[in-house]
C-alpha cells in the first residue's frame, strides 16, 4: 500500500476541494462580509409561456420603501431603476400607484391609465408628480377595496394600459403570486 494514501485521501476530502465564490470572498482580504447565496434575492423568473411579462427581466416583489417605511409591491428589475409599477400602502384603506414613463414632447399634468386583471378593469386618474431627466413619475390614489386588487391578489395577472400601449406584468411563479397576495393581506384588502 502506498504510504501517502491517507494524506492524499485527506487532501481530496478537505483541503483540495474548490471553494464556492462566497467562501472565497470571505477568505479574501477586502471582501469580508460579501453576501452569501442566501442573502441574494432569487433570480428573476423567466417563462416563454407568460408572454412579455415572462421575458422582460422584471419580477413581482415586496419590501418597505426607504425612510418612509411604507409596504410596497413592485413589478421591477431588482437593483435597477427599471419599474413597471409600484403600489404603496400608505394610509389605512388607501393605495398609491406609481408608474414611470418617458416624457413626451410636452409635459402633461394628467396621465390616466387603466389596470386590467381578468375581466376586471379599473381606470385611475394618474397625475405627474415629478420629472427626473427624461422620465415622468405618475401617481394615482385609490382605495384598497377595488375589485381590480382582489382579482390581482387571486390570480397574479395584471396589464397596465396607457397612452404608450399595453404592458403585461403577470406573475409567473408561486413566489411572485405569494408576494402579491401577502402585500394585499398586509394592506388589509
């Protein structure tokens, strides 16, 4: 028997196994505290069967906004300014829906839009709240008890319609559907 066999076996089992990127980051000076895989958000789901919403690099998720600490539901690209819709639960019984659009040649004050889920439609009176670079931030207030939100909570399907077209934002997996349902339960609707 080879007298180095136990040493080779120990090396193979422990010292010679490749490290994961997270293990390497923790062991590398200057990278201490790098996020572990469990700290990273799950990948954005993709589905060819979900239409445009399954291929747009955006996903449904919930969090609390900056210093205001309002619960919000977003259809957005994580870690990016790209956003389809932001629904905030501000006051009891009240939601604020925000969309961002490219500024047309003239800056309108009113920007109506419609939310569609299943056979339910809700028109909202969007108002331009602010302009940043070429983008308009449009907000509309609505009560939490609207039928559109009950259908969205139940089936996770949403299309936003405005002067710039139809924008599908369908939940395509259980995590997204759970995020939508949890948000509306948190907001009392």
